[in-house]
């Protein structure tokens, strides 16, 4: 047990202390993760000296940004890039997005040439196994688009992404949410975009908690009706669909879709509130060690929460590989407790918590974000974030985290014991 003390700030402005434990012993894998496919949706790290004010082009620290992705790969996790975690539609402009995808794909290609990283991915893995990237229509700005123009915008980004070797994630489009008025129009747009894809893609259903402008996506505000539309898109040609990422924060809705997916189409949970039981699977906490589940009984993962808890996420899948579902649940339950706070309302500001934890864990040298979004959460909110990270085993370097957090409190005018880290 460490003798470090962590000073915390409550909602009423009162200070209190917490004994800080040593870092959790989450060992990196030595072989490929087998039981689940896991992608961590990662953020971007801006230059400390950059402008990065709202409306300015993103000024990215490429060295730190790509190094963070390499830490995901070293844990056997794939990277989901240029998604909402990377601040798509919240500061990451189209030019920076395209450069990000190209640079990450090239870094993945280099990673596969590294024997240590190649060893934790399946033999014959390609760039698209290490990185998938968001494809949307945001390069057209806020202009109103026709359905034909939306298809053209999607296909433009799709071709650019496929050219890098990265896998594609068809993100929910704000343009399409505004332009389409019927389920049939969604089906037509997706069919035409999928026809242009040269490799199977992931479909992304992002809920209004993450982006209020996507109200009624897939043609209905009723998740069950929207699911019917989504499933018709998939069933028209399942060979074109690699998986579905559902981010509705509704585990029952995810399970209902998961059970209806055609063979070979994965459910990649994006539910940062309920991922533990969704990933481990139905009833597995009480099944015999090593009991196999059918694909419709569990979800794989594409999660922003795992960018903040990568060592734990990797350890949980390693536990599943060893047949210890109860240990996997224990690890994931703890990370889910942290995730519920980081993703608390307004949920779309969860990115601030992801960047804050990356800074605490030594993955970036300053707590800064594109478009100044590091100011989107209060000090008491961030205090609770570091407290939960400490108590759930998700501080990778507790002494460094305490030192950085205490410096932040002192900068805000709080008197912290000089003996504290």
C-alpha cells in the first residue's frame, strides 16, 4: 500500500483526502486476444502551444497522438479513430480528420512490423484489424444536402479511408438526419454507399445523448422501429457488413438487435453505461469456466471508455480467454463505474474525461483539447473522475496522477499540503 494521499474537491468546494493505492497489476498480453474483438475509440492530443480555440483548425501533436494509439495496440486492442471521441463535429475539422486517418493507418502498418505488437494480434493481421476509422459527411459543413449529395459525401470519405488501408465505420450523418424523412430513404442512402465499399464496413448508430442532432435516426424516434430499418439495411447484403456499433446507452435495445443479426455480423457495443454484462455475455458470471457462448449472446466492443481504461479492458479479455468470466466481470464492472461518471450528462462532453485521464496517466504532457474542450467539465466533476480512476484500478501512474491533479488544484487557488504529491 502506498502512503500517497490524494486531495479531492467536492461539489460544495470542500476538500478531503483519499489514500492512494498502487497501480493495478494489469499485465499486457503476450498472445492475441481471442474471446472478443475490442476497439478503443481514441481522442486526439493538440499542441500545447497551438490555437485550438473554438472554430480554429485543429493543431494536433502528432507524435503524442500516434504514441497513444500505439499503447492501445500494445494491449492487443484495435483503435477506432476519427470518431466522435476524436471530436468529430466538435472541433476536429475535415482536413485534420483526413490527415488523422492517414497517419494512424501508417502507424498501424509500422506497428505490424514490430514483433512485440504483431505478437498480440492474429497471424496475418492487416491494417484494418488494427484501425477502423469514421466515415461521414461532415466535410460539407452545415449546408443542407440532398440525398444524392449525402451519398456523394459519404463515398468521398469512404474512398479516402479505404485508400489508407483502414477499415471503415459508417457514422451517423447529421445531414442525413435532417434530409431523410422515411425509413426507405435511409435504406436507399445506405444501400448506395455500401455498394461503393470494397471491404465490409461497420455501421454506427449514435444516440441523441451523444449528439442531439441525430434525433429520429433510421427514420423513427422509437428505437425498435429504427432497429427494424437498420436490420433491413444489413439483411439486404450481410456480406458488406463487418459489424454494428450501437451507442444508444440502452442495453435492452442492443440485445434485441444483437439477437437478430445475421451470421458473421458482429455487435460492437458502444454502450459506455452497460458494457460489462454486454461484453461478458448473458449469464456467464455463473457458467462453468470456459463455457462457450453463441455470437448472439455477447457483444464485442468499440468503446470510448476503453481509451481511458485500456489496461483493464485488455486484462478482462485475457480473463475471458482463460475461461474466467467472473474475473472479467469484476474488472469490467469497476471500469464501468468510472465510465458512468465520465459519460454522465451532458454525455457528449465525455471526451473531456478521456483526455483528462490520458493526461493523468502520462500519455500527454498537458490537459488540453481541440477547441478548448478541456474546460467542458467542472473541477468537482474531474475530482470525482480521478477518485473513481484511483479506486477502480485505472490510474496507471498514481504518483504522477496525484502530482498533476494537485498542481491543477493549486492553480485554481486551493491550498494543498506541500507534502502531497
